[in-house]
């Protein structure tokens, strides 16, 4: 489509402003970011985009609409991988585009595209998704409660060197996150002492599944460097701190004590 783009750490507002060019049409952010959990200021970036005649799009997959509503904070477009929390059971692939203004040019373009190109869900997937959304609130509240317990436990572990969870009060984005969301979600990243140890943990899991994806009722542990982020250029990986010691945990609805016991035997057994 002839699109060009720059990558920038949008948790750094000045760096983001510096990347804007006269032809910039859109700023696309994700907060907290996958998998390093950087927090970007939705209100401030919306203002920055609009001042420069651009749109702000937010990927809100990690929090779901239950915890964060970017359209109310000034975003123009919100996208969700509905495969994740909205579906919640790891059994369909779906997506959502929510827009602030249906009468805008981009709103009309999207409507035409959806009507004529056919990127629609099948009836069974639509039914499963609608049924899942009925329990979204209680699922994600429970998942977030357990995630806080797991994150607090992880940081006491001698073989864990770093824990990235926006719910921890000393996370650098904690206060900003609290100002724009009503919950911390249930995505936690952490680093173990060595790449060998990280791989060993993945091999020892019993309750938690070693798998890609996130947001479902079952907890999943992912190895970003080999799975979700395997295609990411090396220099970007280095800049973000995503390395071969990093694991990403999606906390499900299981008993938090059972999850901690599984992590304990995998990390320390
Ligand atoms: C999984 C994911 C996507 C891609 O969604 P699919 O439903 O797998 O196509 C986009 N953004 C985020 C944050 C995701 O986690």
C-alpha cells in the first residue's frame, strides 16, 4: 500500500513527537506494550496526533474494554484481537475495530471495506464470541487479582531477576496506567537468571501451558524471542530489552495458589 513507518518508544512523549513528519497520518500504540509492559499516555498522544492532523489508533488487546476505554481518552480507533480476552477460551480467531466517528472518512472507508471484502466471522464464531463477552468482566477481574498475587510472588524468587507488571507500584508506568485504566490486567513478563533456565522452566510446567496467545481462562507461558517476537529485527529487540531470558505469562482463572505452585516447581525444582 506504499505505507512507510517509524518505530518509536511511545512511552517517551518527546521521542514520539520528534518522529512526526508532515505526511504522518496515524500514530499506532499499544499500552501496556507487548511484552515489555511500557505504558504510553493515551490522552497526551491523542492530543499530539490531532495537533498534527493525524489519527491515534490504540491496540487495546492486553486490557480489554473492561479495564481501558481509549475512545473516551481521545483515541480515534481502537483495535482488539478478540482472539484473546474478548473470546477468553482460546477457541476462535477474531478481531474488533471500534471507531470514534462513524461518519468520518475513515469510518466510511471501513464500513465499505467490511461490507465488500468479507472479513467477517462465521456464525459459530460470532455466537462463541457473544457468549464469551457475557463473562468478560468476571473473567478479567479474577485474572487480574491472580496476576497481582503471581507478580508479587515472582519478584521474591531468587532465580527471577526482573518482573514487569503494571500493577506493581514501582513499575515506571504504574501511576500513568492508573490514570487511564481501571485495572492492571493479567499479563506479566519476567526474566530468569539465564536463557538455559528460561527454557528449562518452559519444559517443566505442568498446569500452565507453554504456548503462544494470551487472555484465555487457561494460563499460558510464552517465550517471546522464539515465538511471538521471533520476526522482530535484532536492533529493535536490543533497544526494548526483549532477550532470551524473558518469559511472558498470561494468567488465567485457575486458583492463584495452584499457579504459584506450578511456577515454583518449574523455577526452583
Ligand atoms: C494476538 C495479538 C494481535 C493479533 O491478533 P490475532 O487475533 O492473533 O490475529 C494483535 N495485537 C495484540 C496485542 C495481540 O496480543
